[in-house]
C-alpha cells in the first residue's frame, strides 16, 4: 500500500465511528431507484419559511395587544404621575401640564403600527414565502427527474446479489476477486441478512446523493476551503454534505477514517468512544458510538447504534451506514439515543495526482431531545469543520513521524 501503511485484516481493523463529529457520519452506497423518487406529496407539510411567516403573524397579534395595554394602562398611569407631580408636589398654577398630557398624539400609534405591520406581512408572504417555496418546488422536481433518469441508466436490468459483494482488500467489481467470493464471512441468519440489507440501502442513498451534486445547496465554507452543502432527502429531511480537498493520498484517509475509527478518539476530541457489537460479513458490521457534547455544552453527549458497510472501488473508498437496533446495546439513561439516517464517508482518488484526494462526508442525523432545529443545524456545520481540522492535524502528525 502507498506510504508503507499496513492496513491489516479488515475484520480486525473496522470498528465504529461515533460522535456529533464522527457518529453523525455513517456510510455510503447506492439505493434502489425508487428510494429517492417519491411524489411531491411526501415533502414537509409546511415549509420552514411558511412557519416563519406564521410566527410573524402571531407576533403581530401579541405586539398590537401589548401596544393596546400600554396605551390604555401605562399612559394613564404616566398622566396620573405627571399631574400629581405638577399640582400636588410642585403646586403649579398653570394649565399647561393638563394641556400637554391631554394631547392625543399617542392615539395614532396603534393604527399606524397596525397598518405598517400588515404591509410587512404582505411583503413577506409575496416576496419571501411564495417565491422560496416555488424555488424549492422546482429544485425538488428537478432532483426527482434527475434521480429517475439516472436510475434508468444505473439500473437497466435486474442486478444479481453477487455483484454487490466486494472483499475489503480487493477492488469492487474487479475480476481477481471473483474466484475468492464466498471465502469470507457471510450473513447467515435472517437478522444478519436484514443488517446487510440496511447497509446496502444506506450505500445506495449516499451514492444517489453524490450523483445529484448539482442540486446541493451551498451553506458555508471556511478559511481552509472546506464547504458545507445541504440537500433535502425524502423520508430523512435535511442532509449535510462536507466536501474538502486533502493534500495526502486517498489510502491514508481511508485507513484513518474508515478502517480504523476506533483510533479516532485519540485525535478527534468530539469522539468519546466506539465499540464493535457484531461483524456481520466482510463488508458489514454493527457499531456502538458515543459522541461528546457540542455547542458549548448545550447539546449533551449522544450514543448511536449504526450498521455500516465498507466498499473499495476503482476510484474511491466508501463507508456508508444508518441507524439500527441491536440487543447488545439498548437505550441507556446516561445518554440520549440519537438516530442516524443514511450517510457516510467517501474518499475520492485523483486520476492525475495520487498524492491528493477529495474527502466527502454525508451526514444525516436526528439528535433527539428537545433541541431547537436552528441550533442543531449550526452545530452540525461547525462540527464538520472541526472534524476536518482534527483530520488534517492527524495526517500531519502521521507524516512527521515517518
């Protein structure tokens, strides 16, 4: 392997990835064509921008009610205090205080404010709510059509189960691994076959996400050039996608992130621990992951149970996965049990320069608990950038010790 890295056996080197940082990520693969192709009726009942508009209207009601209370009660109290001060304490002999406080200038505040707020609501509905929802609808339909077209090209005929098998130390689809197929660990029981199916399903969803890169919505980037995108996935909601350029061979990232996640806690401070619960076959395992807190302690530690599938292909390394249930790790009162949707890590090789690669992290997670959605989204993007900083430092440390 490049750089003299000894990867060892896959069975002994593939534990789990955990955390707001690592356990968010699960693994990558190609879902069946129908998985992302759903009718528009499957989308959210109410969009985020429409929900904001409804909150704005509620604020209008509360604000006008508050103004009414202020005008009738607080202004009356203010007039009372001024008159008592003027004619009881100061013993004035002129009527100018009464004349000043009897002016009805404040009586215009309520209708004028109501008029202004009503026009703001109209503007917000016309130029924000309806336009954004129309744009989201067009993007959604474009994604569905693109997925349908790609599905017809990717799945022109029925695919045998054997075509999905890929021993970890051989290239997926290569001729040399055909003779060895069936020599490794294989799923036997119905439970194991279900875990394998879940791993392949996650792999399929991630690869369709990768195929729709033109529909990714840019969110933010950092000084290192890393970018975070989002994509709405039917049945799973918003998916975060980190894309970063790495100045190192793809095999090195493959070893540190995909093959040896049990060592991630040594260099990634957001990972508290990870444990392999079951090795299903040569490509599939079940992991138990524990994440550290995030957002300055606002988000407490979470634990995750994930099924993971790892494949090597000619031009990339893929690790995909999603949440599952396992009797060895039922929910514990010490942690809030999070749930990962389809996601994972992808390491793309460079065809022109083997010393560089592109790293992609597809993250779909539900942290559970009573957390504001905006706080979760902000913490996820920050966590992804922090993960890349730790990963680059890890790669630099490995190179300096050689």
